[in-house]
């Protein structure tokens, strides 16, 4: 098997400006009607829960809420054939003892870190070769 020795692309991320909440509702709960889009909103339903990640100010009051989080967007899009993108970011964060909450979309990946750890997380990602974009 031939190995590709091309240098890995420089990966970039941006920090979304607002604090975020990770919310849990019971599995049968309706998705809140007034849930605004904001810069990033994720709604995931499983048989066990309804999870919502949204701006802290938009968190449903009836939810169990973990907060505040800072959202870091890995700048894609990333083709489905590109492997290891998310692992390259969360590996160094895990080694540094930084808890994360990760979400992937069709085009890119998002990593949320607790707000009190964001400066340390930014430093770790820069040291891992990531570039912070505006």
C-alpha cells in the first residue's frame, strides 16, 4: 500500500461569541417552538432524550441545563473521506484534561468547552497546530 506523505492541511477554527447551554429534555418533549437559530443550534432526539445545544439566553427553562459553554467551530467543510479531523482536535484537549461536548454536522465539526476552560483550550489547540480565525 502506498502512503501519502503530503503534509496535513493546517486546520482552523473560530470561537463563536456567545455563551452556550447544553440542554436535556425528556424523550417525548416537543422541540420548543420559539427556539431561535442563532449562530449555532443543534437539536438531537434519541429514544432516551431530547438534547438541545443553543445560546444560553435561548435555553428552554424546563430543561436540565449544563452551562456556560463556549463553542469552537472547526472550519470546514470537510469531505466525508477526510478522516481524523475531530480526533485531531479532541485528542489534545483530552490529554490536557479539558472536557468537551462535540457535535458534527454535514459540513463541519463543533467542539464545546466549559467557559472556564476556554483560554486553556485555545492554547492547547494552537499548540496542536490549529489557527484561530476571526
